[in-house]
C-alpha cells in the first residue's frame, strides 16, 4: 500500500466581526471545489513522480507533456500529463499504470449525476442547464443524451431467468406520441400515436410491486411471452387488470384467477352506456344499482379488518351481489342496452375474485390495478411535460431512468453506485493540525 501525504494551508481573513454562520458555510463551500482541484493536480503529480522513477529504470526517458482539461464533480481540473518514450520508441503516459484517464472526453462520468438526476423531472436541455447552475459546471444536453444512451443497458433492472416467487401480476397501458426520423423524406420526422405499456409483479401481501418490463407499441401477446421468460409463470396466482382488450387472453393461465379493477368497472360502465345510447339521466339508476352491490362496499382496508367469524357475512354478500348483477344484466338486455349487458355479464366473476379468494384462503388480495395506475401516472405526466414526442428507444431509456428516481421501492443511490462502482482502492484520512 502506498501512502501520500499532502499538506494544505488555509488562510481566512475576517474584515469585521461578528460574521454570520451562514456566510461561513457559504465561503467554506466555495473552497471545496478549489481544494479538490488542487488536490487532484497534486496527487497526479506525486503518482507521476513515482511512476517516472520506475520507468527510468526500465530505460524510458522523458519525452513531452500533454495538457488535459477534465470536468468532474469537483470542478474543472487542469492536468499536465507527462509522456515517456520507451526503448522501442513508443510513447506512454507516465500515469498509465496508476490512474485511468479517459481519452477523447472532457466530462468524466461522475460529473453527470446532477443533470441525469434531474432528467426524470425536466427536459434534457433544462436538466443540463440546471445541473450547470447548481454545480457550477457540467455537460450539455447532447452530451447528457449520449451518456444516457451509453448507460441504457445498465439502467434496466428487470427480473430474469424465470425469477421465482411472484404471486401478483398487474398489466396496464396508456397512449403516447412518438416520432421517427426517416432519411430522404421531407419532412424527415414522422409523428404517430402509439402505446406504452408496463407490467408489474409482487411476491405477495405487503411486498412492493416491481417493474417486470416496459414496452412501446408491442402486442400484449408478445409482452406476455417475454414476461413469462423473466418470471416463473406457475408462481403467479392472480392477474389484475383494468379489462383492456388482449390482457386476459395473453396473460391468464388455467391455474390463475383474474381480478378486474373495481375502480375501472365504474369508468367502463359509463363508456358502454354511452355506446348504447343511454344519456346521463338514463345512466343514473344503472350506476346507482351497481353502487349498491354489497360486495363492492369492501376494499383493501375493510378486508384486512375481517376475521374468520365474518366468513358467513361475506358469503351472503357475494351471493347477493351475484344475484343482483344477474338481475341487472337481464334488465339491461330488456331495455336494449346490449353492450352494457354483455360487459356486466363478463364482469360478474372477475369483479368479485378478491372476495372469493378471501373466502377460500383468508388472504386479502388486491382488488384494483392502482399499483400500475399510480406508477403510470408518475411517468405519463412527466412525459407530456418533458417532450411532446419521443423516439421509441429514447422513451424506453427515459422510463428505465425514471423508474429508479420516482417509483416506490427503488433507490436512486443504488443505481448510481451501479453506474459508477467504487473499488475502494483509494481511501483518505483528514487530520486537522493545531
């Protein structure tokens, strides 16, 4: 182990007393970067001197000095790197064996944290500008974009190799606007509407929902095939969805149950009534009849409070609700509301899955797709605000980044430690001299 000691002397001038503690802190903050840059320069010089002595014994001679300007978290560092000529005539930096210095770049990877940390909230341009304002320097928007693109594989954090233990599966999608560059076409940018889709999974009650994957303009059938390559399909007991066409057909297997989101049931009912020609006034008694179903008075909180002694009461509620739903379906058919009747007829079983599950196992399974809805809203609002149109690869890269920053259960610091792993080869000790 090599130890290098560097002494730095600070001199502080007090023009008048007293000084505010805030002023002291702000002045000391300014010294951080200056001292950091000076220490980086001096540390490189010391290592260079040691390396030069070793190289000279091997027949190397001094050749030239190459100036490099690097920007990192400590600020702008000016280095004069010594180059040595080998006996065979080739040139080498003296620091090659001691310090890895990237070529053809000005910004070191550590300088990207402020800009990339802001990216889930603001545009590439704003994140670069804000990063420069906060830190005092930093990469521009194009450089940030290139670095995110280079880090894209490391941003993905999905289960793999049929990961085991996932009990709940939630799938959801929403619309998005995309753009694509086409060569030899005027205008060269083609804009189109599409879909972005998320699938989340949880290992059970009280466990977080993690992202299994995100897709753009991909069919649910293709998504399901990919999902079941990432997680073990036999472990999944409950599929939760908002009833979007294609989800049940793609994901549901014979050993699973399907829970239709009770919140979306209300929204979709209004849609089908409108398609059947029922105006707002005509919709009200139908919506009221559905809202009075005793089984729909249960939610996650009330279910968790239920005891085994309540089983008979829940059974009666389920049976009565199924009977009322069947009567409502017949009434709708007689009124000519055929689309709404078919919708409710198909909804009878999956709408009450969470209650049937409680009766059989005593477990309080989710009754809504809120896990996916909440996370989708976290990124959808930002996508619209940050950029009106995205390339599909660009949007997926951004989503992977935003997951670590804004989704519950994810840790931004863990991602940053993955992107810039520290070896622990350099440590320090500070001693204040009396």
